């Protein structure tokens, strides 16, 4: 898959998500959300869920976990996605391919 495939998939997922998302909670998640709601006292528990998504996303970016999964599935990184071009396109390496000849003569005297 490519950078274009990733862009298409992100747009498709964005459209599918819409404005609201119904999420089922298991006991552990419900307990943790109740604790956070009590401690942080947000106007709406939905705000904590939004914050959690932001924190998970930031953590995945900072640790390289997002790039690992993007490279595995789409052969690109988050930076490449943001710029809209691959590293090879940015550096021009795809425009001027180098000969793949092995030149051992340069080490001979």
C-alpha cells in the first residue's frame, strides 16, 4: 500500500466516524472513567474520552508506534503523510535513480 492509499483510508474512516461515536464500556474502562470524571470534574465525560484519544495519538507519534504501523501497512511515515510526499519524493531520489552496480574497483590500488 502507498501514501495515496493511506490518505484515501483516512478520509474514508473520517467520513464513517461522523460527529458522534457510541462506545461500549467494559467494567475496567467504566471504573477508570468514573474515577477520572470524579477527580477531574469535566463538564461532560465525553471530554475525557476526547482527551484520551488525543493522548493515545500523541503517545503513538512520540514513541514511533504510529510510524511502525504506518510503515508496515502503507510503507510511509506520519511525517510523509503530513507532507503529502514520501522521503524519496522530497529528496528527489526517485527522480534520479542510481545505478545498482557494485564497483569494487574504487578500493583497488
